[in-house]
């Protein structure tokens, strides 16, 4: 049968209806046979009971001994009374003495089932075909006063008549079959509609084709793709993901993702559905850029999916371009500042203030020399030192003061902490401090020069790397918890697109199993502290 041209609903209806019909017919046949067998057994026992009763009657014993009877009508009426087809009494040789038909009296009994009674003296139920037809019989031997077998009594019910009694049961079973079949068809139609709705109206062949297309598509993508179900089990992973992460699809499929990739944090999207774009991850020794999203069906989270790629050359070039732009901005600010200073020197030269020129140049040289010496002595990580130098110049251009607190020290970062991630964390902390103070200046909240100072502290004593930035700006917004502030898009500033810095910090801190602390100062401004364990917990 060609199913391709038949819709899924019709297929389900035909299959379930035919299945139900076959099952019901089997049950009807089994029920009919059971009833038939039960009826025959019941009637057989009834016939045996009547035969046993008659065999003990003195009149029947006398008839068997004499070999004749003048009371044929009596036994025929008794047969009608008990609903039997016949009552036959035979002598010890099996010759009929009593029979419903006079012409057959004196002739041998038929059926060949008398031996157990006439020879063994037993009472039993038998099935045999006699002169009146196929019947179920109750047979018993007739004994005289001395215990000798003198004859046999046979009480029988025709099988054809039993069939007539059973046929109403068969009709009832067939009627119930039709009713159940109709109900099954309705239920099948409803179930097929619900099932097809659950599979978005697709036909089975379409689902198979889409599955193959999706599987081929995933396997040809260079990006790694993984997905989990609502219980956090790994449901799919393509070849690129296996290659990037160095894992085997057959080994880890359908296992909890927490066992396969403990640091992926993809399970968090099951409890907090969201879309993450271009986030940095560190999994199985690989630095990745990932996009993640919860899978929501009818308002219910049924899983999550993530695509990721290695931080390849394009990504590295993008970061280098961003750093170059930052360096260019720093050089622009320094060029602007030095142009002003050169104009100042030029004016003093024209005025003949040569001593003032020498003093001014010495002060500037001392400032840069002091700053670079301070960074060289306290910060051994070149990227961090370069960041602080650039941010210091940027603060001067903005009319702010960035100072490294005395006692700060940062040796080379541990191997597990990437220096670029440290730059991202500290750079965003300082940028947030710049924005906070500038917002206070715009709102005329902070006009005191002392409140334009930003204090930066770096410490690697103990088991943690600690970054701390303290500003005198507008502080943390009221009514917003620190947990909410580190979410994507949440910010104390109203500008669209803000609220990314703290979120990036939070992502990196979480990756390194660290902590971030945000508190308001007693007077004004805020203090942001990041703790990064040196060793993996």
C-alpha cells in the first residue's frame, strides 16, 4: 500500500482502526469459544446429573432387567420438561429399550461411547453423533441390587440447539465490537490531530527529510553547535563542536552537560531564559566566542542551544584593531595636550623666560618618569601596565585624576588567567568610574576637584588577584541590587546600549570562579572589587 499520498491523520486513523478491529475480532472469537465451551460443559454436567438420577430409579432398573418398557411417553415428556433432546435407556448389550422414536426401539445405540458405562461402570460426559445428530451426552451405568451392570442411561442435548442458544451472545459481542470500533475511530481521529499539531503539522516523510537536512547542515558548519534538553542532557553536537572541544559524540551524547562541560553554564538558560551574543568562554582549554539561547515552545523552556567558534585570526585582528583605536585615542589626547604645552613653551621663549621653560620641561619629564617608574616597579604584566598608562592619560584629558594606590603590586598573572581578560576586567572597571564621575559633573553633583579622583588598587598577595577601583561619582543606583546591575543592559546610565561593561566583567569573573563586589562609599561614589582565585577551585 502506497502511504505517500495519504495524510498522516488518515494513516493514523486507518492503522488504529484496523488494529482495533483485529484485536476486537480476536477477543470476540475467544469470547464466543469460551461461552460455547462453558455452555457445553454446563449442559453436559446437567445431562449427567439427570442420567445418574434416572439410573438409580427402581423403575429404570426394572426396565433394564426386563429389556422392555411400556412407559415411553413418560420419558419423552421428561425429556421435554428438562429441555433435553432425548433420554435413551439401553440394556447391558446396548440395545435401546427407551427412545424418543418408536421405530428405533430394539436397535443398538449409536455413537460408540457406551463401553465406559457398560464395561467399566462409569458415569461421564461425552460428545458423539447418534441417530438424532451430534450431541453432548451424560451417560451412566445401571446397576441391579447385586451391583451387576444391567444397562445404561443416556441423556443428550443436540449441539445445534446449543448453537442457537449461543448465537445471541455472538450477536451481542459483534454489536459491542461495532460500538467500540466507532469509539476507537473517534479517539484515533482526535489523537492524530493532537499528535500532528505537536509535530507542527508536518508529515512523517517531511520530518525525516528535515531531520536529514538539519543533520547535514550542522555537520557542514564550521561553528560548533551543542544543544541540551530541559533536564540538562546533551541532545546534539556536531563534528565541529567535537573537534573544537576534543570530545567524542558517541561517548557523551545523552549525558548531563555538567559532566561533559562543567564550565559551559549553558544550563543556566533553563532557569533564566535569555539570548547571549558573542560572549567569551573558556572550555576544555579552548578560548571561545559563543552565542547562546534558550529554546522556548508555547511559553515553556524545553532546552537550550549554543553555537561557538575559536577566537581565530579574524577575532584576534578585531581585538587588535580595537586596541589600536584605543592607542590612537590615547595618542590623540597626548598630542592635543603636548600641542598646548608646546604653545606654552613657545610663548615663554618669546617672552624670554628661559628659566621658566626649563622648570616647566623638568616638571613634565619628572611626571612621566615618575609614572613609568611607578608602573615598572609595581606592575610586571605588560598589558596591565600599558592599560594603566593609557587610562591615566585619558583621565588627565577628561579633567580627572587616576592614581595607583601605594602598596599595589601585580606580578605575572597565573597561567590560568589570560592577561587580555585582565585588561578587559580592569579597563571596564575604570571606564565605569570615568562615566560615573562625568555624570556627577554634568549634574553638578561633584564640583570639588578632590572628588574627581579615581583610586586603583591591584594586589596579588595571598591566593587571589584583587582589582579594586574607587570613584567619587554618582554611586550605584538606588533600588537596584548588585546582582541585577551585572546583567546585560542594566546600567545606572539611561543611554541606550549601556550596561555592557559590568556584564562583561561578570562573565569573565564567573569563568574564573571569582567574585565581584559592588558597594557605595560612605560619602559619594562607589567601590568595585573583583576577586580572581589564582588556582582553579
